[in-house]
C-alpha cells in the first residue's frame, strides 16, 4: 500500500522549497470568525503574537482549524522580521479585541503572503494530527501532514452545516454564483427554502432584513446580491456608492426558513417582525443624512 499524499507533496509541485525553515500554523479562534476576515486582516491577525513563536522560521504554512483534527490550507507567508507590538499596525475596522496587542510586550511579525500557491488555498484539507493544541509546529522534509481532501476548484471551502449556523462573506457569495458545479450542496440547500435573511454591513454594524421566496428560494435573491452587492435595494445602493469598502464588507446570514410554499403575505409579516426586533429601519436626520438600519420601509 502506497504512502498517503501529504501537503508538502502538493506544495513542492507548486514550487515550495521544503528545505527551508518553516512552521505549520493552525488557527482556531473563539474570539473572531476568521473565515469572515479579509485576507489582509488574517495577515494582521497572525502578525501579532504574545510570544516570539515564529523566530527562526523563513516562512509559515497557515491553516484554519475547521472540525475535529482537520484544517484548511490558507496560504504561505514569509517571515521578514519582528518588532515590538506597539510598532505594529491594526487596520480600520479590525475587531476591538485586537487593540490590546499594541503593547511592547507583544511581538509583531512582518509577514508577506507568497504567490504561486493559489491552486491549493481553500481547497487542501489536511489532518493536523492528535495534538491540535500544538497550533504551531516545525516542519521538515520527510515529516508531512496527510491531505484528507482536495475540494473542487471554485468551492467556497466550507461545508454546509445548518441554515441558521453560518454567515457568508460577499466574496464567498460571489464564488457560489460563479462556480455552481463546485458548490451544488450550498446552492441546492439555499434554493430549497424560502425565508428571512440578514445582511450585516461591517464594520458600521448597520443591518438590512429581507425576505426571499419563489421557485429559487433564498438563493434566487442572494444570487442577485452576488452580482452587484445591492440587489437593486435603494439604501444598499447608496451605501456602496458612498463607501468603496462595500459590498466586500457585507455578511449574509439567515434568520428563519419557511417552506417554499409559504404564502407571500405570511413571509412579509415575518419580515416586518424581524425589522422591528432588530431595529433595521433607517432614520432620517435633520441634516438629510440617514442613520439606523438599512431598510427604507
């Protein structure tokens, strides 16, 4: 019986030098939803460390813990140097919990994402091994981590779990629309139901509540957002026009699902109830500016 394929086998084909000094890094964070981070935020997140854990490494192989001992490959980052945390930078909108890192006792590593490994990013799922608490481990030739799965090209890199237990970024939503064959589970599940959904405009915290029905269910509505971000909604259009960080900063989730046969008036009644509960109606200020949520009515 042949040896199982390891992540180093795949990376070497893409040009990775396995003889350099490198570490495997597995992130599993309870404070942040790392999958919802922008790529630049992930780089910032791992640049700040409480201890000098990346000293001596030429680069780090970054993974995201997804379930049990499995981890998804996110990319390779070169380690250019280290300076005190108070000399590091946090981007605008970065989660508040990160501000404590700007202290001299923290380490800030100068990381740069390497190109050439995009074919495997978000697709290669490895088995980290039993020691998941050892989140950073030295790698070396001949000691590999087994590839448990290689997802199809265009897959968003996360399995469908439960209707009420996920959020999708705008980039993931766009990827679903552009690669339906690689994401049949997601599109099939979202097409099968009608319901009430929520759009969170990060980092402002403003909310939009909408309803979706018809033969294509929730996916029929969300696929429109994937095209332009606003789905022809007036206030979402305005937000995108006023702030270039949108629609990439939108986050999509589901508040309630109902059978696709549900009467439209019943669905609209549920939508109104959620708008009231979450306070998503926009408020007109005296200066003509809008505050509050992103629902016009």
